[in-house]
C-alpha cells in the first residue's frame, strides 16, 4: 500500500469479485488509463455495437436485448458528445466507464454485452479502429502537401539555384528539381503509410482474453461490419502484439525526418546569409527584444518535433521487447506515445500544407549564388571528356582553372581560353562559354531524373497523374 494511500470501497464492483478488499487508492490511480484512453470512446462504442449485433446473430442476444443495448450505447455516445458524461478513475479505463454507464441506463441487459469478449481484444480493436481513421486523415494531408510541392515546383521549373553537397555549392540545378526531391520523399512516405494501413486493418475482436471463446463468434461478420480487411489469425498474437502501432510510429518518424530536412533548408534559405526564399509573415514570429527579427518558428518547431516522435518509436519498441505472450499490463503504455505521434505528425503536415504554397523564391539571389560557387566546374570537365580527354586528366585541368579563378577573384566563365586550357593544351575552344553558364548547365541534363526544366515539367505532369 502506498505510504499516503488508504483502501477505498469499490462501489462499481465490476472487477472485484475475486478480491477480499478494495483497491488501494494509489494503485487505483496508478493503474488507471481513463485520463488518456477516453480518446477511444467512439471506437469503443463502434466496436461494442458490432459485437452486440454479432452476439444477436449467433443467438446469444435476443432482438429485444440487442435493441436495448444499441439504444443504450447511442445514449452514452450522445452524453459524451455533449460533455455530460462523467469519467470515473475508479473504473480504470474507457471500456469500463462506458460499460458501467450502459448498465446504469438499461440494467442487467447491459451486463450481457461483454459476453465472449475481453478487454484484451476490445482495446486492440479500438486502437486499430482509431489508428485506421487517423491514417486516413494523415494520408489526406500528405496528398495536400504533395500537390502544394508540385504547384511550387511548376512555378519554379526554370528557376536556377545552386545544388549543394556538404552544404557547399556544387552544381547548378533548378529550384523546381530540388522541390521534386521533396516530392519523392513524401511520395514514399505516403506509400509506407498506406502499406502500414493494410496491417493495421486486421480484426482482433473474437480472440477474447488470449485463447478465443467457446461462444464461437462470427469473426468474419465482425470484420465486415467494422470495415476490416480480415481477421488476426492467432488469438494470442491478436491481443498481445502492438507491431502495427510500432510500424505506424516508424513511418511517422521517417516522415518527420524528411519534413525536418525540408525545414532545415527553409531555415537556412530564409536567413540573411542565404536569402533564397521569403516565408509568409503569418508563419513567422518576432523577438521579444530585437524588433527587426523575423524568426522561422514554424519550420524550426517541425524540425524539433521530429525528435519527439523518434522518441515515441523507441518507447514502443522498448515496451514490447521483453513481453512474454500474451497480454500484459505493460501495453497500457502503448497509447500515449501512439496518440502523441499521431497528433504531432498531423499537426506538422498541416503546418507544411499551409506553408509550402506561400514560399516565394528570390530568383536573382539564387542565380547570383550559383554564379559565385564555380558550380559549372563539372560541366567543364565533361566538356573536356567530350573532346577525348580522360576524365581524371580533365578533373586535374579544371582544378587548376578553379585555383586560378580563385586567385583572380572571378568565375570560370571570365577566364581566357589559355587560362582554361593551361600550358600545352588547346582542347578548350570558344564553344565552352556556352556550357559555363548555369542555364546551359541545367539544360544539358535533359534526361529522366535530370534537372533540366523540360524534365522537371515532365516529372510534375507524371506525378499529378499518380496522386
């Protein structure tokens, strides 16, 4: 017994038949989950309605009893919707709170609802119903974000910017091409989410506590009634594993990792040091002391929330790693990480869906940055290869030219042919200056997956047809 707790009478009496004393007051609060699992009330009532219909179909409930239970559950639903329902920590969880209220409304008939069912398969069903619905909401947001990326990419299919490696200007690309890299990340994230949904959408109900039930429930009827694709094939596995929740959190963590990378770029690009993009004022905040500041708080916060969801994934993996079959009380700890992962991913996608369409590219700044970084050096090496020079020799020749340009404080395009060629070579001729421009560089990469504006527009058109 807790140091400052005393036993309390259990006025509900739904679970204390085997015990000789009431639950310790501290234990009662420590083991209760109703403060957070009440979020599942809609799914709990939905599952109970389907379970009652199934019990009626197999002859456990009469038509009259089914009518009473159905009407009673409807009333409970109305009370919760109206904020009139009184949640009681003594009843532990959402399931017992709803069942107790049902019994209070319709009497002994309500006690028949739990026939052939355990809280073990009940909660597993509720979580799957909840997560399926949330996956559908999140997937709709992903589609919205994907369309926003395509729109912005189309507007900037000709906008030149430097592509980076090691955060150093590397080669000219188009801003539209860069955005389409974001698109490909989110496209895969959406595919993973939809694939996860297939494994979420399997019915545990009918597994009862762990071994099934002698009432021989019609699980196929339940699955069809509740919109599941099929049933969990093993009753032990049905009630005990939470791999579907872990898989969702893994998908959420990877999605947010991608969003975090985007947001890191937006934070950099919107800074004075880059000045590549302007973010809308309504997605930024000011400073309490520096009146000139326009802080990119939304992308910074998305970046920060990624760690939160990564933590939830680790929490669920750790939760499951040592559990013997079948159900254990540990699994009560599955809901808060899952709920928060759902909320966090949903909110971050909502933020990005609002932010992306309002990003404005500073095209002149982007082009100027491209001109400053010797970003056409690789094009010069490729030019030499086209003239029959081995690539490694071309690489060395261009390296010397870059070194000379650095010493003169100019770009490669400003060097004389003699400077570009170096001693004893005449491979580089006047036509080289056509490929030493950023526009010429991107235009030359006119192949599938390349950065040429024509390829960007082609990729956008194909993507619109797919989503």
